[in-house]
C-alpha cells in the first residue's frame, strides 16, 4: 500500500462553491481520478516524466475532462504532476540536485513528525509496528517492501497531532517514491540488513519513549538513502531516457 497524502476539504457545512471551484459531485469525481492517478504514479505504473493524456484518463475512468483537469491540479499541489497551460500534464521528475534537496528536507521534517507522534502512540500501534517490521524482513520483493515500508513509516507518525507536519511529511514522502524504489533495487543483501537494523533501532526507541534516539536513528536512515542515491547518478539519466515519450495512463486500479 502506497502512502496516500492527506487531502484537504473545505469548511464543513458549506454548500456553495466559488467561481471555478468544483461542486460537491464534481469534487468527488475529481478526487476519484486523483486517487487513481496517484496510485499509478506511486506504484511505478506511470514513471517520472511520463505524459498523462487527459482524454485517455477520462475515457478509461468514465469521467469528463473537467474532473481530470482538477485531479491533475490536486496532484500538482502534492508535487506529483506538472501541468502546463495549453501544453499538457506530466508525472513530475527530479534531477539529482532536486532529489538531494527533498531528502534533506525529509531528514529534518520526518524526525520532527516522529518525535511529536511518539508520546501519543498506543501499545497496539507499537505492537503493529513490530509486526510490520517482521513482515518487511521476510520479503525480498521490492513492491511488497515499498508497501510495507510505507505502512511502517506512516504508522510511526500516526500520533502526531500537528496536521501541517504530517501533511508535509506525506507530500515529500510521495515525491521520493520513485527514488526509494530505485534504492531498494540497489540495496543487495547487505543493504537490506541495514534497512532492517535501522527499523529495529527506530522501533526500540519508540518503545522506550526516547524521542532523541528515535529522531537520531530516523535521520540517519533517511540520510543513508540520500547518500547512496548520490553514488548512482545513472538512475537519473536512465529516468530521462526512459520517460521522454507519451505514456498512457494505467487502467482502473483494483
């Protein structure tokens, strides 16, 4: 399961929409299209740089073009798509410098989300973290690893009561999904063992209620990924070569 960012909604009880703002039924349709495209992007079905054909998406999902356009704006606000007037829409892609910058933001932001979360995590949530970590250690499948890893990290932040922090953490997590997939494929046996060990350290700190250790371990966990990616610039040039073509949107998600 890919991590899905929180989506905002207007003030409760409001029954009118301003000019250019989708009404309730249009908003539901737009969110449905956005959810579908987000899942396709985060799963790797739509690669960074792939063009998204609005007519094809509308036909595949049985929607009009208006909710598709609004869905692309939603995803652009999340950093997942780039929309150009009178030109089209593409899946966002980052060069090496941009990727490094986003990872540096994550190194500061996610430990903050974790430290805010730890005092409010229940015993059941901590037990679930241990279960997910064991499941991660038993898999060698990259897609399953990414799904479980997303669940684990999302759950560590579940106690954070500062909505702005979790919303930003979600956004930057999703924008680096493609690079986490590349990192997981690079890892090898030694890399997988390091990932598992780091997860165990983070969870142990959570169990002890030690926010200082938890922040330190998570910072190192994210930083190591950034430094490893920096050693493989070919990942970014391969992306450019692979993505310079039009890609049809994936079919309806199951």
